[in-house]
C-alpha cells in the first residue's frame, strides 16, 4: 500500500480510492476494520474465528495440549520449574539435590571443576563416596605410617571409572593403600593386595569393575 486514509463509516459509503491506493476504515455496521482497494474490493482485517485462550486456570498453571485434537487444551500444573538457593557462588555450577528433581543447590565453580580436589588426612582413613575424583594427601607434618582404605563396593559403590589418587608428601610416613574385600591389582605385575606408598610417591587407583581396582604410580610397591 502506497497510501492510507482512515475513516469510520458504513462500507457502502466508502468511495473507491485512486489507483495504487487503499482506504482503511472501520465498518460501523459490524465494527470490523476493513480496507477498500483501487478495484473497489472490500477486505476485512479480522482473521478467522479461533478458539482463543480458555478461561480458568490458577497461578502457576500452564496451558497444555490434552490430546492430538485441534484446540483440545487444558490448564495443568507447571512442570520443570526449579528452586535454587537464596544465594550462590559466582560462576558456580547448579546441581540437582536429588530430592524432587525440581530443587537445585550451589555446586563447585568452573575453576574448581578443572582442579583435582584435595582431601588431606593425617590419621588412618577409610575413603568415602565423595572422595571419587579427588587426591588423598598424606602431608609432610605427619611422619607416622598410615593406612588409607578403599571400602568394599558393597558399602561404598563407587561408579566404574572412578579414579582416586594418593599422594604421600616429602618426609611423610609410609602410606599403606588397602582395600576391603574387593580386589586391587598392581598395574603391570597384576599382583593383588595392599600397596605401600613411600614419601614423594603418587599412585592412582582406577575402578574397572564393580569389585576390582587397578593401581599404578611412582614410589609404590
């Protein structure tokens, strides 16, 4: 349309506009907006009647398809909503808390994900599920020999593929890495049983089946 003139009239009184022009008007008879083109044709600007949004519903509900039929909708409770903590760490990763699937909790930051988290122990220690992916440090300040134990799968079911690293710092006492019930093999030799980790030694245990680990490193015997 190269030009528009607005009127509020009965459509029969609207004159045909000049060439290349259209006259836009409201038809008093039916209240619809319409236009007449340069051929005298009148077109309504009101689209076909549709179902629209049904009345009803309550706060938090959403309109969803009730079946595959057209216009068959119903108000239902909103889904997929999440509730987070009142405050969170900048750049933190949101984690589901596992209770309802809708609640999230503050998680580690992106920087922390790139790190191998440390758990320092200066006493005899039995690993827990949250030690998965960490390194267990025996610090220099503890010169006493210690035993670090990997629990049986029946008590702590680490997922297959879990890796745990043991670090015995300079001047620290020897660390014995033991395992309850399940099997731990020394890489290369294939021998089973507890392993001694000397000072300045580093060894990683990898879970390869539900009840078997393989361990390798430096300073391990």
